C-alpha cells in the first residue's frame, strides 16, 4: 500500500500523472491504510505484535506526511 503511494508522490510523478489525478489517491490514503491495519490486526489471532508494529509504522508515515 505504501510503496505505490511513495512511488507516485515525487514531483516528477505528480507532473506526469497530473495534479488532479492525484487528488483521489491522496484523499483515500488515510482510510485505506487504516483499514488495512485493522484488517491485518483482525486476521492475526495469537501474536498481535506484528500488526501493531505495522500500525505504528503506518501512523508514523501518515503523521510525517501531515
């Protein structure tokens, strides 16, 4: 999830795709990444350390982007 957003976040990619084409992806970033973390957490039954670390990593990236 984060890799495609990172690859399309450069200025060259934004110019190539067009600024208006990037708006839906930028607006969907928070709900999609949060949903992915919640889904991963619910999928794991026993050891939830990895989904929690994944959630922390996603939160750090989203906070950095703000």
